[in-house]
C-alpha cells in the first residue's frame, strides 16, 4: 500500500494452519524494496475467491465466522450480510543479500535464482511476523 492505494498486489495468497503464504510480493516484475511496507490482506468468502474446502469450513459469505478485528460485515446494515477478511499491517522487507550461487535445483538462471531468493526472504519475513503474533 502507498497511502490508501495499492502499489502492488498478489492474487496467489494462501492460508494454512493460521498463517498466510504468498507466491511472492512484487511490484510488476520487481521485488518490493527493503524497508517497511504496508500490506493489506482482503478477501471475500465466495466460490470466485475460495475453494469449496475453504467455503465448507467458513461458510459461503463467511457465514460461520464471527465478527472480529479482522472479520467484518461487508454491509454493516445487514445482520446476515456477507463477511470479509480485511487486515492491514506493516511488514519489514530485509535488504537483498548479494549471492552468486546457482539455485538449489540447478535449473534456474542466476537472475531467476536471485528472484527465488528474494521470494524466500519475504516469505520468511512474513512467517516470522505472523509467528510473533501479529495475526
């Protein structure tokens, strides 16, 4: 987020065991710059956004969820309105390390292995942030 506008977004975000995982936060083809980045996690509980397995647990429209600091009604005037997950927080992106080694699989080029490294750094930062109890 940059102010109230999205500066970059990722549609491949998954939750497992209470933790969010992403394919990698990027702005276009570039990784996000190091430093504090504001992230906004937002989702609807519909078959367009969620798998049948998720909807079975949470209910269509989030009907099985109770309102909380991150779960709110899409329309506050409707008692049984659909719920959304809406959460904003700061994420610290560490600086890139200069590493010239090939990827673990040996199939990626040097630039792709750096991209993979960046993605792993961000994933570790998100995991550490989540494990610290921020969600």
